C-alpha cells in the first residue's frame, strides 16, 4: 500500500493547489511537509506555469493545527536532507509562500492555529468556511514568537489586532476573523471550494506581468516595517530567553496534561 504524501500537489490550467495532508495530526506542519511546500512553490515559481496558488488542509476540520514539535523527518530525500541542514523549515516555507511571485490564497477548511495561521497570513488572500476558528497560542505555551512572524501579522492586520491575537492567545470565530481583517471572505462549507477556485481562476487569468510587479511593489511598501540590526539582535535574545524559560516547560506540560498553566515569569 502506497503511503500518502504529506503534501498533495495538482495543477489545473494556471491554478496550482497544495493540500497539507496530515489529517491524523490535524494537518500540523512537520519539517518534511514544510520542505515539500518550499520545493513545490520554488518549482512553480521557476517554471512560471502557475499564476495563482491555493493552499488548504486535508479534510473538513482543519487548515492546520500549527507546528508539529514532535515530528522527526524519516526516509527523506537527499535534497530535503540538504535543505534541512542549512535552513529552519518553518521560516523557509513562510518566506517561500510570502515571496511566491504570483498571488496565493489560503483556503481555511476548518480551524487555523499557530504556525498554520502564520502560513495563511503569508498568503495574499484568505477565504474561510464560516465554521472556521483561528488563534495564536504562543503566550499560553510560554513561547516568545519570532520577530519575522510578528511582522508578517502586523503587515496584514496592523499592530492593534496583532497585539490582541498574540497577547490574549484567544481563539476567534470566523466572524471575528473577518471583522479583524484576518480573512477576506466567509462562505458556507459547501461553497468553500467552488468560491475559492473561482477566485483563483479569475486571478490567474489576469496579466502575469501586472500580477508579479504589483505584488512586488506591495511587498516593498510593506517592507517599511523593519527592525534595525540592533533591534534584531535584541529580539533574537528575547526569543532565546523564552525558549530557555521555566514558563515554556510549564506551558508545554500544562498543554499535554490539559490543565491551566502555572507561570512564574522565569
């Protein structure tokens, strides 16, 4: 019996579809999946065959539950092994999605959390089922989120909403996500694929030069929100302090034991 790929890929016309395919883990992002995502998008960017990409999750429950800290790559290709040696898979995949030359659409078929939400924010548009939910739980786990990820949220929803997402660590309904600008449109579950694919086909039919250059200029404008080298160094130290904290150990233990965490601030 052939093992299912962690990332399903297809191209119809000028529209490419990527399906995060780990339903047993609620489509959690493993290093292998993230590298596959990077490789697929890089290939499509180089060939120019795909002029709009749709990214979604397998099944009806989840776009992605976030980063899978327990996933260890096995039986990987030499190409994947080489990439893993030199890059952080999550940061690489987020950058590749964000910088794909043509438009990208995240199709939320269910809840969208953590790094999965970050991945969708790196897309140009987000279409969600009206039963979807989303949240950024790092503060509940004792994690200091990486500055580039925070910047990606600020670019999309602004400082006020980004602060609410990360500082409250709440789960937001689909209607709240629409109100806050996290998604562009809500549709009933039975119309999600049809609505998203129609938008993708319409977008892909536009002039390719205009699509590429307009997206590039928009990224230049967004790039004004940048840290100085000194601030980057300080931010890295703050993230490292968070990863070495007792609060992180307590947050992880509380999550696994399904109990409220008892943070000490150390």
